[in-house]
């Protein structure tokens, strides 16, 4: 029941009660003398003040009751029907339909019995309220991600939390292949070998430029896996079947700017090669392989996440025509907000200058209120400022098993069960 009917009823009772009580308090003139026809006299009927007072009290009580029910109606309705809303500080809740996707159904006949049992033990229907940021990322239609993060902004916590959340949401049907030029934890992935014989996380060193070849070989291998997935999808569609990728693949290239610098150094060292045939430069091949996944990977669930220290897509040397293939997530915390400031108010801001300044000010207010919390600017669901969930000890966790033959299944890792972080 909304307020209006109660207010109308209350008003009607008040008006009727007022005139009724007034008539009982007033003398009523009688201009007819029935005992002497034709004779006009003026007399007055006696008022009834007792009935008038009683009617006034009844009318006042009924009016107050209607008004109270009217006020109570909306509040009761809102408390009963309103859905739980995440209270994380958001600039606005408007969004672009293009940036959303309905999560794919992951339970298929091709899944292993182990994965199905994990999904039953940890149902994906109930998403923890504090994981709204990672749920935005999981349902992001474009899949690909650009994460500019200055030192100390909380990038590692965000990355590890996202990987852990994706593993939970896919019931273990997830493959992660990473590369980095600095030592950092990867939930045990760094100790697990992939189907190409290399660790799932390739650790490059800035003083060994020839190691860029390892990353190129890994990306070529993943490109072949993408082609195989495309062929499988084509066969399924030709047969009139619905194609659902069996696994989601994340290609996480950490410290992208330094990785490009490593490729450039390798090219300079090999610039004097006297081979007759021209060779593709390592930097060019690296960028071309990444662009292949950007352009063709989404339908087959191959996603590229670039982490770097520069917010400009064009400075990442990716074709500017592919800029819209990325979702943007910019982490920061109190004292480490420069990357977010550059992203929102720089020379090629993600949003307009006035709007970017407004978002930045909101992020600064949130950071000041929670100095130890990582703040995220995201355009995955409209322009939002959100907090990264508190994940104590995430850097010490080993979600994925250590090297062991039993944990390698056809070139894919088979993670040990998750604790209760997302349960």
C-alpha cells in the first residue's frame, strides 16, 4: 500500500468530521410554525455539544490513524521488498549495457567429477557482498583488462584476490599464465608447470634480455591453443550445437612496460645480426601476439590482463584501435594515488576532465577514511570507486598445489580445494 490512499482517506474523514461536529454545535433556525398555518415565527433547535465533541474525537483519531498508516506503508514496503545493496562508495550506478555480460554456465558434461563436486560444495549463486569488485570483473563482457598501478598502490593484492575469486567462481575451470620481471607471489602458480613444459608464471630478469624468448614461446603456444578452441567452436556451430568454452584462460602480463623494455634491449643486442632473411623484432612480435588475443580471444574465453605503471593505452604500444577492448581498473591507496590522478585527469583522460576530477576527489575521500585499504577506480560497470576486499595473508596463500604429478592434468593445473575465503 502506498501513501496516497491513506492520505486521501484521512483527509476525507477530517473534512466530514469537521462539518458534522459543526452542525451539532450550531443552533438550527426553524421558520415554520406548524400549529398555526400561515404564521411565520423564528425558533432555533437546541445544539447537541456532547455528540459534537464525540464526533470530533472520532474524526481526529481516524485521521491520525490514516496518516500513520500512510507513513508506515512505504517504509514497510521498502524494508520488505528492497534488495540488499552494496554500500561501497560508488560515484554513480549508471552503466553501459555493453560492459555487462551474463555469466556463462560452467557446469557442462565435459567437466571433471572433481570440478563438479567443488562447484556443489561452493555454490556460485551466493556471492559474498564484499566481492562486488571481483564480480564486476568476472562478468565484464570485454574480458581484457588494463591495470595501471604505481608502486605501493595495492596491485598485487588486487591481482591475487581476482585470481582466487575467478577460481572459486569457475569451480576450478580456470587456467592462469603469467609473466613478471620482479619476484612476487602467485598463489603457488610459479611452482606449477603448464602443458608447454614451462612454469605457469615466467619470471624474467631485467639483466637477461634473452629471456624474452621464453615469453614469446609461451604466447605462441597459447595462440595455438586459441586456434584449436576456435576450430572446436566452429565445428560445434556447424553442427547446430551451443558452444561453451570448457575453461577460462587468463594471460596476465605483469610489469608490461618493463617487459617491453626487455624486448627492446634484446632487439638492440641482436640488431647487428648478419642473417640474409629479415627477422621479426621481439618487441613487434610480442605486441602482435597480445593484439591477437585482444582481437580474437573473447568468444573463447581468452583474456589478456596488462599490468603496468602507465595509464595510457597508447603508451603500452597497443594499436589505438584496440583501446576499447580493455576495461580499466586503477588501484590506489592513501599516499599512492598518482596513477589514479593521471588516469582520471591526465592529458588523455579516461573520462572528461570535470567528471574525472570529481571521481578522483571521491577516491581521495575514501582513501583518507580507510588509509590501509586499496581503492579501485573502475569503468567495468560505469564509473565507480570501490574498495578491494580485505584479504589478510593473500600473499602467503598457496591456493594451487606445489609441483606434483597428481596436480597436472593434461597440461592444466588441478588446484587444491579452497579454504573458506569465498565460501
